[in-house]
């Protein structure tokens, strides 16, 4: 009887460790080691092959209100905010892909049932009004596609985070800029902090404070093994990395 109880306790403890383990987010997909373009459909699918918890991507809005996926403000020299989607089709990624619309990207990502889609809403260079417009378009798109169970939002714009929360009370919304305390994020009813590793180095108690407030914690962009080990040891929820293969290895995946 005692032996059975010990075995049951061990299995329960193992389950808790597994549940609490830091999860991997592929930053802009899996591109660095696969040689695929960042934020392309190809890098998204490569991330899925690695069985990461999530794949992050960046979303801008065009002049004609089309949401597109790209990190920089320009797509191979074409300014996104002041270009129409049709104009952006003049350029292609090196692998032959056109700039993906957020709709096409989400539809592709939803094929991977196991992987979250970490939707970074970019701050629009034309101002707050356009940024908030892109927030409205983003939530409407996610709802139209019924993609809510896949999507978590992140943004550098605090106003955009508040708008996303207003538009979808149940969405996971995380703030990126690093200038708000965990308590401020909690008071704003946001879901978590998603800060650069340098922020946590300056504020080493913020991870535990956030955990105590039942906020999620993520760190970006962590590519060095020592840094990965540091944040794993500090029980951060998620690590965003350009090296998902390396982080998977450290986590025994």
C-alpha cells in the first residue's frame, strides 16, 4: 500500500514538473537554422515541425487596411503603411513567397492544432489612430476565422494592448515594452508581461512578482544557452528564441 502511494506521488510530481516547464516560442517562425525567410509561411511550418508551443509573427496594416505579416516597416524597400497590398505584391521573399496576409498566415497556422500563434501587433508609423485601427481589424479577423483558441496577442503599444482587451475580454494579451510593473499589468486586466531579457536583468524580481499575481511571463529574444538556462531556472513561462532547436534540446524535447 505504502509503495503504491509513493509511486503515485512520484508520478504526480512528474506531472506537475511537466506542466510547469518553460515553453518554447519560435521568434518569427523557425528561420535561422532552416534558412527560410522570417515571418514566411515556410518558417511557420518549419516551427510546427519542431513541436514548439508557439510561433510568433508580426502584423502591419497597409494603406488599404489589409493586415500583412512582416517584421520591418518595409517589405524589401516598399513601405507597408503607405502602400496598398497590391503594390506590396511587386516584391517576393527569396523563396518565392509573396508577403502573406494575416488571414492566410492564420489559416496556415490553424492547420497545426498543437501550436499557438503569437500575434504581434506592430505600432503603426503613421500614429496611434492607425495602430488602434489595426487592433480592430486584427480582432475582427481572428473572430471571423474562429481562431481565438490559437491566438495570443502581444504589442509594444500600451494603447493597443488596452484596445485588444476592450475588443476581446477573453483574449490573452501581453505587453512588450517593459515599462510597466507586474501590478500595473494586473490592474489593466492584461494577461502578462513579455519583456526583453535586459528588463528582467534590471528587475530580477518581476518574474516571481508576476507569477504571484497569476500573470504569464515571457522573455525575448533569448539565443544564448546560458541565458536560456537562467530563465528556465527562474521558472519563466515562455522563452521566445531564434534558436528553437537549441532551446528544445535544453528542455529535453
